[in-house]
């Protein structure tokens, strides 16, 4: 049964449909795994075992009658505790919401249920999804399954840890500046951040219930899994226009070109001068590039010409500030935590790092936001998006680091991270490589590609063209077959 919980969601769904295994049996195996390991991981913060068991029994009875609820018939899964789930506590790790029971499902939760999924519980996270570690005042911090002394990342640390350890086969997460991609990298699992506005965020917290909808750029909803195939399935179910969120456009899913690996044009980089990357991560990505070049693919080290990283960070933080200044309660620490690079060590370090981390211009914006400044920031963002679109046009995908570091030890938010003997600001080390693609809205798949000498996972971003997620997923699967594979952490 321990092996059963590490099957992919696609495999489990097929096994349940074929009556090779009962949905109740799979759920019982998951619950046993949760009972054995969650007290150390703290990955799942709310469990709905009784209702899940009742629903799994109904799923088995429905199949016996010849009924099929959909692609996820009988699959018990968890969702990040930012998504409203009818009748199930939803807190976003925020104390005023500790007893909040939604009366409706978030759009994406409803779509998974409509496909036959069973919501087993909610996964732990950073408070209001605003940090690169998963800590809040409601639940114990999330620990990394590869080493409990290390963080599983944030803000979706519980999601990644649950997937890595077989507590759940699929997870819903959100990504504003790296909240899915960094935990996937830290825990050795797969994630998809779709194109900005591809998936509805209705029912997502933040915003805190009762607040106006303010987060209108960069916030994306995606999936965690143990395979690219599962990412594709989950994404195909949650993507698409939402009548209750008019700014999600009715763009149909693209049709993959089905290019062979040998016909791909693949760009790669293993770091930027402005943000030093750990040598082990650099070497892992370079090894991937060398392996892919042996398949016949055109593989080239590449960084866009005239990449204005400091300018991109500045406008990104402005847009972030404007999106969050009214989206959350009047709590300076929360507003501060919502900005990926606003931390106390931001003015320390070398000149290039100071330039990237200089946020002094944001304080007056947060205290006295002006509509003109907001529109100017959006205009600048549009220019960066166009530049990135044009730069990526010749390439099928671009391979990049996820973070400058692998998982790091638990620490207070904002504490600098030492990378190969060099202190790097907390936000830059964690989000310096995820932020650009959140800012420009490009889709990204993260796959595991290896481990450090100390046994911590290393992931890699595979960046695709906007609105071309199915093509990106098809390419990511071909790359994954050559250079990546999921490995369960020891002891699970």
C-alpha cells in the first residue's frame, strides 16, 4: 500500500476506473501515510477524513453502477489553504480566518470536484501566501521531507512536501513570485505556473474575504504533482474562462506541435552575474544542457541581450506593492512580506545586489499610493512583457535555475542566505530567478534534475511562450524523460 500512494494521479485514476483498486483503498493508504508522517512534516493543516471517506465510498459505488464522474473519479487530493472550499476551514494561515468556513468553492476547486476529485484536506503555507518559507501563527511550520531542519519553501511549502511524501497525488497552488516553483525545487517535485490570467483566481485568499479584488496582475493558479503527465491533466481541468471572473479571457488551450526532442531549439543559463547561484545548481543545469545536446537538439547558452534586471525588479516591486496595498488587512508586516525583495538586509552586500534590492522608492507608494504611478508601472510592465516575448521567440524553451540556492535551514524571514561562502539577500536568493517570469506572465514548468552532495533536491525552470502551456508541457515531458525523474525522500 505504501507503493500505491506513490503512483501518479493518472495511474491511480485508471486503476480505480478499471476496478483494480478501490478509491477507498487508495484513501486509506493516504490516511495511513498522513498519520505516520504529517506530525513531523506539518504539510497538511486541515484534514477532512470522514467526509473524504464517505465520498470515496460513493465513488466506488458509482463505478459499480457504471457511472464515471470524470478524469479524477475517486482521487483524494489536498489543496493549498488559500482556496475557499465549501464547508471546510480555509485560513490562508491568517489568524483572523482561523474559523472561516466558506459557503462556496473557489472556481478551481469546483472544477476538480466536477472531474471527480475528492478534497481530503488543506495544505499548510506562509501567512497569506507571503513568504519564501511556510510559517504562520496558526499551524506549526512546514519542514522539508529531505531534512526536517530545512524549509520546504514558500509560500506553498505544505503542498510540495505533501506531494513529495505521498500524502497527496495532486495539489493546487498559487504563484505570485515563486510560491509554487521554489517549493517544488526545494522538495524535488513537479509544478506548473501557467500564463498570467489563464486560470481563475476567484475564491483565492488573499484577497481576504470582504476586501475588493486588488491582485489583478501576476497571481497565477497552478498544480503540483510527481509527473509532467499529472500536471497536464490537472491544468487541462482548471484552465479556462470563468463567468464569475471576467478578466480571465476565453483563450482555448493550444495544440502541441509534437516536435521530437532532436528538433527542439533549447536555450539555457545557469546563472546571472547579478544573482550568484550555488555551484552545485550551476553544474546540474550545465549537465542537463550537455545531456540534451547529445540527443540532437540545438542547445545554446543564452541570456537575452540588454536584460535590464534591476529595472525589471523595480517595476515588479511597484506592481506588487500596488496589487497588495489594499488587498490585505492594514498590517505593515503583511504588506512588507508580500513584496518579494523587501527585507531588512536589502541595502547590504555588494553593489549589484544593493541595486537589485533597493526598495526605498516603494515606501511612499505603500503609504500614499497614486493611480498615476500604478498606470505608469503597468505601462512599463507591458514593455518588459513584449521584450521577453520577442527574446523568447526563436527558442522552444529556456532552461533556468529556480533559485540561487537549494533548500536552506529554517530562519527568520529576511535573514541573508549564505551561498558558497557569500551572503545573498533572502528575497533575491529565493525569488531572484522566479520573479522575472511571474512579472512577465510566462508559463513555467519545474522538474527535478538531481540532488546536492548533502542530498537536497535540485529543480530547474523550463520557460515557455505565453498561452502555450500544452506545448510547454509536451516539451517538458520529453526533457524529463532524459534528465529528470521523481525520487521519494528516504524514509517515506
